[in-house]
């Protein structure tokens, strides 16, 4: 490995720490909502707004930050976003009223949306072309690892300290990422100015349009089911609370493994990997209610589900980066906006399904949505094959 590429991997690692810090900061407070509502004098439902506003802010920030900073050195932008992450967690840690906490969470959403639109696509600028997917998988691994760590860490904080400690931890991770990026990231000059029209023009590119639709459907399917995985395990599978924690840990660890497995299969076929993942996601959530009385089968399906979900975000991100004629950042900005909205919509529709027809019906609904996303991928693959055959005969 050359010195240049070795230094590039150090830069990738610094961005990976940033990805871990932003996602952990997003999810860590979820288990602390009762403590926050009691301390700041708001209802638990109102306290839940701190999760919603972060996602909405990220959805807006991804395209806005991408366009507004498109002429700046990407190193400067990433360091700035890490600084916003630190500021957001510091403000949250000292928040004396709930509106102040909401402001902090909006700031976190800005860091989250901007970081993923720019940081997730930075690997090709740091490492050799052959290592791009592997380097990107290291950055996206921050999502899986932070998801695994956030729930048990939040529970530990709730049991041993005040909820404010969670935000101190987030600020500390953001500070580490900031220092590492200052040391490890080289200058990364902007390649082109991105105009707002470049974002909307994506809907005129068939591959990008299908990619966004697939991302929306698969993320909506995932969170329609995953939002209610704990109630499903307790009420349908009749699993004890302690075993639920183990099951979620198994799911999360499988996701970390799946992220790196996908980095290998994506080198062979992006669409093929996504089609297989979409089918496996649909099958896992559809079959789970049917085998809920068999603990071993439930755990086996959770492993499959985790493996699949660990790789799907990386695959969808890779698809969008390659489908964007205006450059990867424009595609990733719209990708972040799409998945944040899909996450909220999927969770909401899942809640409606649970309320109207129960948990089993919700999992069936999620399976159907996942199949719709997979069908769109199959059509995209068939269209690409026809195009290649046409060109070959000309």
C-alpha cells in the first residue's frame, strides 16, 4: 500500500468515527425519553418530538448543505459538520428547557443530513478506485455499530446517571471525530458547483429515479416492521424482556457483519445484491409471525434480517452514487432526504397497521412493501440488460 493510499485510509477512518458519532447521537436518547420528560416537565409523547425533528432536519439539510457548500473544500465542510455535532450535543447536555433541547436536536439533524450527503460519498476521493466500496462500507459501518451500541448504552446511562450524560458522550465522540479529521483528512477540493436544479433533475434520470423509489420502499418496509420488533418479540413470540435485549443485540451484530459482506458482493453486482437483499428482507418479515412459537427459528430469521439490513443501505447508496450524472453528492443528498422521510412514513404506517389489525398484519404489510421495492429493482435490471443488448447489436 502506498503512503498516499495509507493516509487515505486514515482519512476514511476519521470519517467513519464521525458517522458513528452522528448516528449514536441520534439514537442514544431514545431509551431516555421517560427521564427527559420527567426532568423537563413535558409529556412522553412530546419528548418524542426530539427524535422526529432530528429526522426532519436531516431530510432538509442534506440537499441544502450539499448545494450551499458545493464550492468549498470537502475537508472544511466535514470538519464544520463535526463541529456542529459537538455543538448540538453540548447544547442538549445543558438544555434548561425542552425548546432548547429541540433546537439542539435540529442542529444535530443538520450535522446528520449534511454529513451523510457528503461524508458517505467521500471514499473515492481518499482511496484507490478498487477500494472504494470497501472504504465506503467502513464509513457506513458506523450506522450498524451505533445502532447496536445505542440501546444498551442508553439503558446503562438511565440506570447509573442523568440523561444529560448521554449527550456528553455524544459530544465527546464528535470531538474525537473532529480532531481525527483535522489530523487525517487531506485537502479535498470541490470538483464542481452543485445547483438546486441538479437535485431535481435526478427525477429525469431513470436509474436515479428508480433508485430513489427503491430506497423509499425498502426503508419504509424496514421501519414499518423494525419499529415494532420489541412488541412483536414480547407479545407474539412471548419472549422475556431480557431475551428481547439479546435478540436486538443479535440483530445488530448481524447487521455489522452484513455491511462488510455486502462490500464484497457489491463489487460483483450492485443490482443483484439489492434484489437478493430485498427478497430476503420480505421473506424474513413475512415468515417471522408464522414461526413465532419457535424461538430458534425466530433467532435464525433475526440473523438473516440483520445480515440483509446491514448491507442494503450500502447497496442503495452505491446505486445512487453511480446513477447521478451530476456527481455522487447530488444523488446522495436526495438519497438522505428520501430515506429520512421513508423512515418516518414507514414507522407511521406500521403504527396504523398495528392499531387497526395487529402486529402480524404489520409484518405482512412490511413484506409487501419490500417486494414492491424489489420488483422495481428487477425492472431496472431488465431495462439495463435490454439496453446493453441493443448497444451490442448496433
